[in-house]
């Protein structure tokens, strides 16, 4: 089901762009279906050209933007009714819209070949109905025999709704990235990763409206979720480790993105569940418990957590 909604998002992105660009044209129902079918197909073309890892150019706005220039010219010979600019916005926009949607959901090599680095602005889990349902409504408004005024209101309203929703997600992402280092006592090496809930985490509609976070530090690991529509932060994991270790960053993560992890020290290490944390910076204190439910006390000193035998 999620995969179907993922594909539908790509198909509808191109169709919605057509409905916005060509809303002022007098177009027959048959011609609308042809245009929507063409742009829907173009909306999945980047995935048909190859895997993002093997063919990074397939999801590059630079490469695909240039590739579509002669292709749109050929379609212009068949669809003389429309200007080249309008056709480029529709046809190339469908391809580039796919890349933009992927950029909001997972990593893409956005400016390849200028850079082989993968980029993302993780705001949505692809298949989010809060995105594709407004797209569908806009496309239906284009197909149905509505007046230009009603069509403009419907399409503009759908576009504004999506922009506001993404803006809300972006605000939440920034809030978490800036707020978590103040909520938890962390070292300068700590990494804070914020993302929409993903595989095996989305089970109901409200899960699309949540943002997850992962805090990785030399002696800390914190996992949690924050509802986009407001509410308390839910901590799924809040651990402190007895031994300090390196925080490693590499470009071997999913979709070619940066992967951050805490390097495991040699041998077994003790970890404790944090049950209370107070203070900031040098004044940080933690009360934790071990597997036997015994309390353990830590203070933040000289850039690391040190255990106190007694509070």
C-alpha cells in the first residue's frame, strides 16, 4: 500500500504541474488525458533510467534538465498548440518534480556531475497522503469541466496547502536540530539527525505527521519522535555509555547520504538507561539505572561523562 502511494505521488506530481501550467488553455477531454498520461509517465522516468546509486545522473536536476531540452523540442513539433516554454514546464517539470519529491524523501545526487554528493531535505515519507491527496484533487479539477475561476481556486488552494504542510515540517526539523542540543548535554562531536518516520515505522495516518530524531554522541544515544501537530517528545531510547568512543561520519549511508555512528570500543561495554537529566554544559548531571535497576550517577566534566560512585 505504501509503495503504491509512493508511486502515485510521482505520477501525480507531473500531472499536477500540467494542471497548473495549462489551466488557461481550452483543451478537449481527450487531449487532457493524453497530456496527463504523458506527464505521468515522465514523472517516473528517472527511476526507469537506473538506480540512484548506479546512475546518479538520472536524479540530477542539471543532467535531466538539459536532457529534456531536445526532447521537449521534438514534442513541440507534435503539439504546436502550446509554446515551448509551457511544454518545457510541463514535460521537464514532471521529470524534475520527481527528483524534487525524492529530495524531500531520501537522498539524490542533485547537482551531478558538479558534485557526486547526495543531498536531501528530509521532510516527508514518500507516499504521504497529505501530499498526494491535494495533488489528486488538483488533477481532478483539471479534468472535470470546471470554470477557469473555480479551477484556479482549487489548484492554487491545493498548491498552497502542500507548501504550508512542507513549511510546517521544515519548521519542526529546524526546531529539533536546534533544540535537541539544548535539551540534552552533548559534546561538540555529537550528531543530531532529524527525519520523517520511515520503513517499518509508519503504521497509521498520524505517523506521517511525525518527525523522528537520532542523537549520536561519544557516550550518548537518544532516539525519539515528535508529532508535527504538537505534543510531547516521545523518547524510545535514552542511553549513556560508561566508556567514551569516537563518533564516525562517512558517506556510506542509505541513498548515498552521510552515515553517523558511534564506534564500538574493543570488548563489551556497559550501557545504562537514563531516567533523569539536569543541568547544561559543565553542570550536566545524569541519573541512570543498570539492568538490575540499580541507580548510577554521572556528571559531565572535561568533555566527557564520568561516573560518580555516589551522588
